[in-house]
C-alpha cells in the first residue's frame, strides 16, 4: 500500500462527503460520528456552504471524517506503508496507522477544533501565506509575528496579531495572501488551547503505529504511540514543517479526500515522488 497523505484545514470543500456516502457502511459510520461529536456531519459534508465549513470547529472534524472514509475505502482492510498528515490531518493519519481508533480521531478533531476556535476568539490574530522570497525568522519575530507553516521552499505561512500582519513589510520578490482563518494556528496564539487539548489526549490509550508515521514537527519517522500523541499537543503551538516531511518521504503516495492541496506541493518539492489525488470513489479504480 502507498504512503497516505491526509490534508489539513483549508482543503475543505462544499459537498466533499457526498461522493463517499454510497460506499457500504459510510452513512452509518457518519451517523455514529455525528452523534459522538454533536455535529450533523451529513449536512455539513453535503449541504453546507463554504462559509459554514470554514469554521474551525466544523472544518477539523469534517476533514478528519472525509480522510478516514476515503482512506478506509482505499485500504480495503490492508495497512498503509506509511502515513503523514498536514496539521489536523495528523489525526486521521494516526488512526489509519492504528495509533487511534477512527472514532477517537474524529472526536479528538472536534475537540481540537472547538478549543482552537475558543483560543482564536480571545485576540485578533490571523495568518498570511508568503509566496516567494526568503522569510527571515528573526526579523519576523521582531515584527511580532511567528512562522506557522513551511509547506515547500518559497511557500510559508506566518501568523500573529492582525495589527502586526498589517504593518509587516514582506521580503522583496514575494507575494502575500491573507488566509481566511479564525486565528494564528501553530503559533503562541493557540497556547490557551493547549491544556484543554492535553486533557483530551490524556484520556486516550494510544497503540504503537503499525506503519511509519512522518511527523509534522520535523519529518521524523516514528511509531511510538504515546510520543505521537504528545506531539499532537505540541503541534498546536509549533510550526508545521511539511517541507521536512516531504524530504523524508518515498513514494508512491496518495492524497486522501478532499484531495488537491498537498499533491501539487509534493510534486513541486519532490518531483520523484509519484502522488495521486483521491477525490471521489472513482479514483479508487486507478492503480496505486
């Protein structure tokens, strides 16, 4: 089985669950997850608009559910060779690796989303994608901002107070795009969410992974379950280093639904890595 990539927040699309509901057991599974999270995931994944599913507390469990439905359909009872999730995608990745159950991953994603939404409401913070140019991290910190994500060389995301983002002068030859998110994820702005999320994680009994897990923080290849869960907590306030994850990967790879964000990044940074996007069940018929 290939390396599985689970996308993170920002990959959500209206109607993204609809293609997967005809799979055997999918509707029943989604109904159980809706009961466990207190969210109508069926409506949110089929009838909600882009503004509704952009909300942090909704996007995160919805993305986790979609990745799991598509991942389980692809695996058909087999185990992946390796997994890697981008930000909240680490939760579905850990379930597919056997560290968490699918139910635990979806419930944890819902709790994570609520806690991060609550933290975002405390102060006016935001994020911006910086495309091209070299971002100097010390200069960024001097401006009151933090590095939040390095996707590939020349494509980073920064975060911090809105007024600091407004005042920041980007490096030459770069383009800056403000992101439509509730707050500055993966920065110190999420510190208020840490203890609550740590408590949610502490209630779980993780198993060691049955395959390699490429970890967000540094691209380390890990299998130790408790260590992987501890890293989930740290991840709230640490940058996602997807560039280091890509450097540690070998193919082939499949980006799980709702696919389309990670595939172009992976092929740009790692031209030798064969990656395909799993958008609908029809893509299951394409050889891995």
